[in-house]
C-alpha cells in the first residue's frame, strides 16, 4: 500500500504481478508445490 501511495496504483499492481510471476516461475522450474504459510527462505534452494 505504501508503494501505491508513493508511486501510484498502477505501478504497485505491476510490481505485485512481477513478484508473483517470479515466485510462480521458480515453483514451475523447481517442480515444487505451493506451501501455505511457508517462509520465503524455504522456497529457495
């Protein structure tokens, strides 16, 4: 929300979409499943 206030709602949306795309791409490449509540560090590796 702070990004939306500083840079505008459109940029905040694009930033969120890019972040999610990066996470989904890592999951796809590694073949891992979604783990609800898992810390971000657990996704790496």
